[in-house]
C-alpha cells in the first residue's frame, strides 16, 4: 500500500488554546470574561500540535485522523474493494486514474461508493458495471481523495472527549513540571482513554 498524502489539513485543533489554558489553570480574564493572552501561549499551542501529531495520521500511534481533513490514497490498480487506511472516513471527494501515457481522468461519482463496516474500516468499491481501464500507469495509477476525521459543528470540535482529555494530559506532562511526578499513572490513564480508538491494521 502506498503511503497516504495529506491534501487539505484540518481547520483547527481538537483542543483549543483556551481550553488547554483552563485545564492547566493558568487562565486570566478581563472584565467581560474573555480569556487573556499568556506569556506561554505559543509554547502551549506547540505542545497541543505535538500531542495531536503523536496520535493521528499515518505515523500516529492511533492510525486515525482527528479533526476533519482530506487525504489522498493511491493504488497501483483497480479492485472490487480498496481499503482507505485512515479513518473515520465520512466521504469520498474524488476518484481518478492515470493511463499509461500519464493522462489523468476523473471517475464519475456514480461508478463507486463508500463502504464503512461496523468496526469503522472504510473502503471504496466500484460498481460491477463500471468498465475499468486496462492501460494504467505502471505505479500509483488510481488516486482516491477522501474526508476523514471528526467535523467541526457550530464552531465546536466533535472529536471524542476521551481523545481530547488524553491530549490535555500529554500537554500537561510536557508543560507542567509538577505533573511529571505522577507521569506513570497519567500515562496509564492516557492509554485507557485512547486505546479503544487504536487501529491495528495499518
């Protein structure tokens, strides 16, 4: 399987800077309750991004995608059903193939469909009536673009609360020296929170 490629990154992070500052108890507010900036805002933001990277994507330990984004998966050829490795998958945005001459053609959306199993595994399958081209480029001839991850609804991330809490724990361990005394226990809590989301089939 070819390594998936990120096409469009997520608009935001599962845990916002303000949410993380509240969790770290370093919040300062002005008269109307707005959370003020803090000298470590950039550092905390970097730690949130680091925690997200630790979990998600092709190299993340969970093998999933958190906030919704678009990925591209390439295949050397057609098959009745082709697995999309990074989930949770919500839709397929495009399918195209490259012929032996290097010319790219788009496949009509009516010729394929998304299939998501009860376990969350996602695949694209092509209609039996679809006449598959035979003069394919020698490598990575078929490209599938798909949306994966939990969406933002009403400006609020819908990434599961367990994963958000685990991100906060990782950031706390990186930022707060006093938290490191209980690092082993916190690591066990973190694993308990995210373990059920881990995909073992990458």
